[in-house]
């Protein structure tokens, strides 16, 4: 085994628990949490006496999923590079990550003061 392959093998083997959190999983969890946050905001009362804290938790989970998609994409680009065939996939991953991150951070900024933070 070449030296480069051995290093790559050690890196992959050492980061096994992190390999369970993938872009499709983060996308699925983020989209479900985002839709749940929209439903909570639309159906229920999100005042401090109502469901403000669960709403904020759903928004934070959505933002965390969007940030993790961008993080995984950046590290994957650094490790594997970006060929011509991979550019559309990388662009889609970045769009999904930003699509989850930015609206959820904006909505979280709107409820920041009522949360007392």
C-alpha cells in the first residue's frame, strides 16, 4: 500500500462516527425541522407563554443542519476536489445548506429578544 493510501485509510477509519452524519441525513433532518417550525409558527401561539422555546429549538436545529451541510461540503471539496462533473452537485449542496441556514437564522433573530437572550 502506498504512503498516500495508508494516510487516507487511517483518516477514514479514525473518523467513523462522523461519517454517519452525511449531507442527505442533514438535509432530511433540516427540512423536516424547518417544516415543523413553519407549522408551529402558523398553527400555534409562539408567544413567550406559548410554544416559543420549541419553535426556537426547531429553528436552531434547522440552522445547525444547514451549517453542517456547508461544513461537510467544504471538507469534501478540500479532500476530493471539484471536478467538472461534481460542480453541479457541490452547487446544489451549497444551495440547500444556505437555504436551510439563512432563513432559520433570520427567524431566530426575530425571536431572540422574546427568548430573553
